[in-house]
């Protein structure tokens, strides 16, 4: 009876260690926040029940580990936020840690008590000691992996398959070797027994290094993807800023030429050639350069970006209304302004174009507002919408474009820029409109 209670306690503590390990890496989904503690407690109880049931029915150790691996994966997918790649990778770690802890606890206790391996198994004389060491090793490895798993991961289909195939083969190989060692411990020469133990350790080390290699590759893939995203953002911003510079240069040149136009008009007026004056003014209006701003706030980056987007929206038969008030307490740099306004207006124009394609009779419009608001800069971009929004499994908006490797960064870049400026962003959407509101505290 005492042994049974002890085994249940060990299984409960083991499940608690691994579930708490998950909570150190992932956060519970927002929809479950109110029931966070109930969800975690329930997961611990269910995993403990599965382990106890398998042990009571003397199920194969390898089968039990694979069953728990599947449960951990389903638990991470259902209860926690985070990338799929990271969830897949983390789901195999309890199984890997269990294998390592099992082998190390048997070996350490064998050295301490100089007894048979079977004495450390269920019902063995040294079971209490081996399970205590096992739990201690599990806890130590969970702490170690929790520190390593701060990086985000990105996996290809091949890496998904490699991760699980490696884990499954590792469980099978280690289980077979452990069974051989326990079964034939008394019937084989000691030197062969030590060789088998060495092989068992070698297999475990190889599996561990393969799993760590997959982690390194996945983390590198994610860093490379982030660099591509950052490069794409920088190229977009640099293009916008270059356009702003060209616009400013063009305006200066146009102002220089306009002095000559005024002299011509003055000469025509002096000679009372009213009809020619009218024709000349009409000619000037017809040939106004495209780089003349529709917006003049005094902030060159705002003027150039918004003016450019107004002209593009106008060419697509989209009305873009704007109300821009800025003061000398601008909390954003030109780079940050370009990122926020450029991406938000691009997204708004694209949404209006989609609405036009869906309903040719629609009258799409965009409203841009920028003004000081309670010691902060408020930016609002609202556009008409089809009401159809694509989201991922975490309910985050994602791009509707097919090439997700090159698109879908706009709103994400805006969010990162707002966070870097200690601001807040709010997104509201319904069947007819989409609105982004940003507040940036003044410096």
C-alpha cells in the first residue's frame, strides 16, 4: 500500500515538474486566462492519471513515454500560446529528460548501493532512492532547458519530422537497451554488461546532441527570418525617406522656377493681356509637378509620406481624408513615423482595393487623424473593409497574400515600433470597417 502511494506521489511530482516547465516557456492562451490555474492543475491530474494507469497495467515503458509525448503535444497546442515550431520541440523535452533521468538515476544508485538494476525498478528494494534521484535530475534538466528555450524557433516540415522520428527512435532504442540490461544483468559477463551500459549512454548522448542540433538549426532559421523581415522593413523605410528627399529637392527647384513665372505674369498684367494671363495660369495648373505636397505639417517625413499615399489612393479612386496636427513635442523619429504611417496607409489602401474588387459599387474611404492627446501623440487610421479577416490559431491578424515569406510584416512592424516608443496600439474591426488607434507618450 505504501509503495503504491509512493508511486502515485512520484508520478504526481513528475507531472507537476513538467507542466510547470511548460508554464516557464509559454503563456496560457488569453481565452483561458480566467481559468489558468484550473487548466494547469487539470493537466497535472490527467497526466498523472495516464502514468498511473499505464504502470498499474504493467505497460511497456517505451509505449508509456510515447503516449505521454503525444499528450504533451496536444496539451501545448490546446492550452498555450506560442509558435507551432517551439511547441513541437518543447513537447519532446519531457520524454528526453525522462530517458536521461531514468538512466542516470539507475547508474548513480547502482554505484551507491552496488545492487542489481532490478532493485531500482518498480517493487525493488532501492526504489525510493532511485525515484528521488530521478525527480531531482528531472527538475535540474527542466531548469536548464527553460533557460535555453528563450529563443523562438522556426522549423521546416523536414525538421518537424526529424524531431519526432529522433525522439521516437530514441525512446525505442533506450527502452530496448534498458530491458536487456535488467533482464540479462546476472547472466552476462561483467565486462559485456559495462559495454552495454556504455552503448546505452552513447545512444542517449547522440540523441541529446541531435535534439540540441535541431534546436540550433531552428533558432538560426528564426533569426534569419527576422533578419529578412528587418531588411525588408529597412528597404521600405529607406525608399520612403528617399522619396521624401526627392520631393523636398523638387519643391525647392519648383519654387525657383516659380519666381520666373511670377515675373512673366507681372509683365502680362502690366500690358493688360488678361486672356494670356488666364491661359498662362491654366497652363501652370495643368503642369503642376506630382511632387507638390497635398499635406504641409512642417514635418518633412509626414508631409512626403501622407502626400504620396493620398496621390496613390486618388489614382485608385479611394478617398483619403486627413486631419494632421503636430507640435514640437514629436515623440517619433522620421524612421518611426515612416514605418507607422507607411505601413498603416498601405494596408488601408489594399483593404479598400479588395473592397472595390468585391463590390464595384462600393465607395471605399480612409480617414487619417494625427493630433496631440493628453500628453501623447494619437494616430488613428480607419478604412472601409470587406469584413473578412484572416487570423492564425492565436487570433492574430495575418496577411491575405499568398507569399507569406515576403508579406504580412506591415502591422507587425507597426506594433514593434509602437512598443519601442513605449506606446500602445488598439485594433478594432467589424463587418464594414477596420481601425488602428495608436498612442505614443510625448518625450
